[in-house]
C-alpha cells in the first residue's frame, strides 16, 4: 500500500510519463480551456505560471502563458537559484534553451523582484481534494508561498494535473502549502481547505 510521498510520487510519475504525446497534448488543451473560464484568472492582473517539462508530461503551459499575455496580464515564471524560487518575467513568444535539469530557461533571463501575484499556477505530481499537493520533493513552492504569506501576499493557488494524478489523501507535513483549485481534463476542483 502506498503511504509515503516518495512512494506516491514514484507511482504517479510512472503513470504520467506513460501518457502518449497525443494524449498529453489533448488533455493539456482541455485543461487550458477550463483555465480560460476561471474568474480567478480572468480577473487577475499578475500571474505566475510554471513552464512545463514535456519529457515529464507535466500539463503543458506554453499556450497558457501565451494566452495570459494575450489577455494583457503581467506574466511571470519561476527560476530556481540556489534552492530558492525567484520570479522571471515572461514575454510574448518567449524563447527558451534547454536546461541540464528542470524546466527550460528563458532567453533573455529577466529577473524581477515582483511578488504581488494575484494567481500562481502550480505544477504537481499528485493531489487530493483537500488541496494537498505532491511535487518533485524539493519544497520550492512551499517556501515560495510561505515567503509570500509573510509579506501579506495571498494569491489564488491553482494546480494543474491529469485525472490519473489524484489520490485519496496526500500525506501532510507542517510546512506543506495547500492549493485552492486543481484543474484537470474533466473540470475545475475547488479544494476543501481552510483558504477556500
């Protein structure tokens, strides 16, 4: 029986990586359509969104980033430096270069001190309906949300996942930061957490 985050992460990554490219593209497109209906995003001025890694079959976000720009929003993406997640400005038709590990790197790299995000779109490996999230285990988003919280900044937290990534309950640690919504190919889930 799976009970640790390590076990759950391993199992769910295998499931996600087993998706064909066609299925990945189709499901990612459906998730994007759901995202485009969310008042929390439509009304947001500043959005932070991850850049998807196709090789890991993360829900595709390049079209999401372009859509956010077309909506005249200020768009940002994560950049990891010394185990800290910083914000980088995303520009329309952004170019990228491959990274040795992690997501592609933007070219040019335009770091910013911006922190007042209205919404943050988060990658995940697994989730539950209480807003529990399993990532890659580095804690970047947990520390990122904690840092924003200490500054009084509380953006809506939207996770993107495929239905096959849902579990009954994610093991919860004191430092874990919960999601407000998870969007899958079958719809928008409002998480049952204390922030909702």
